[in-house]
C-alpha cells in the first residue's frame, strides 16, 4: 500500500481499461492472461451488488506471428518430413486438442486445424 500512497493512489480508484464493459483488474504481459471483473449493481436477491469474474488469454501476438508465417510460406510446396503448420495457445490446446492428441486421433486434429474458424492458428495455407 505504501507504493500506492507514493503515487497518490488509495487502491480504490476505478479501473482505467475496459474490455466489452468488463473492467481489467490485472494484465500479465508475460503470459497474456487478463483478469476481468464486472459489477451488476443491486442485482442480488436483497439488492446487493453481484460481482462477476473471468479470465481471458490475449493471444493477439501469436495470431500476428501466425499470419506473418503464412505470408512467408504462401505458395510454397509442402516439404518432406515435419512441417510447422500451426501455433495454438496452451489454453486452447488443453481444452480442445490435448485429449485427441493423447488418444492418437490425428484425424480430429486435422479436421480441427482445417476448420475455417481456426484458420488464424495455422502457419501454412492449404489443407493438412
């Protein structure tokens, strides 16, 4: 709290950044994790404020890198052997791809990566 006082802050100032109406409470620039909070004033059963909390993963830097790699590899043929075809954030991997990978379900992973909704994760155009 002494650090805040040295800056002339009390620790009760409103957040200075919002994402879709949610206040950014903490941003970890190393991991890209963003902690958000939202207060629904008076929405509780006895008129209390209701607090909501959620976390996001900012992966914009990864998507920018993927787009740059796609541009570099555009028009190049598939090589022999291993090819870097995608970069996926760890939270997406853990929630969507780790179990199919563990089970050896490469067909599911190919379908997932070839899906147009997941194109931003691809580092190479075309189909797997």
